[in-house]
């Protein structure tokens, strides 16, 4: 299974970024290979719709699950269409959240907001 986590830094010891769409990086963790890699979030500097762009970036990476604190409804729709699970992050490192995921200890994400629309 492939898991994505918004990251502040390119390290498994990093904190999870509070902002999904504006996270500097995403950790892509493969539970079968027990390996991780980090990708730049190309949506981080978008003038608008960063969450949507970030969601599409991760769907293109064929992630099966996203661990995050909250997400906008338009990004959530993209993940739902791709049958990607959305899980609630706990206030620990990326590595700790991945371990909690593997142990089945993460709850479904309920913090889906209307998004931060500028206008």
C-alpha cells in the first residue's frame, strides 16, 4: 500500500505539515517495500487551488491513503473519486503516523472544510 503524508521536511522524523495543499513536501511511503521517498509539492506556490493541485499530484503517484490533519472539500472529492482513503494524522512524526497506520490505529478523517478561497 502506498501512503502519502504532507511533510515540513524531507525526513521521516519531520512533523506533518498542518496545511495539506501548501505542504513543502509529501512523503510517499510504500508499506510493502518499507521504503519512503519525498517529492516536492508543486502546488505550494499556486495562487489558488493548491489543495486540488496537490491532490491530483498524489493521485498521479497512485497513493492508496493520505494521512493529514484536515483537507478542503474539493481536494477530498479528488481523493474520493480515486478511491483513496483519508486518515486523521496524530500529532507525532511522519514515522509515528506511518506506524500507527500499519497498526490500524488511525481514524478516518472528518476535518473536511470548505477550502480557503480567495476572492
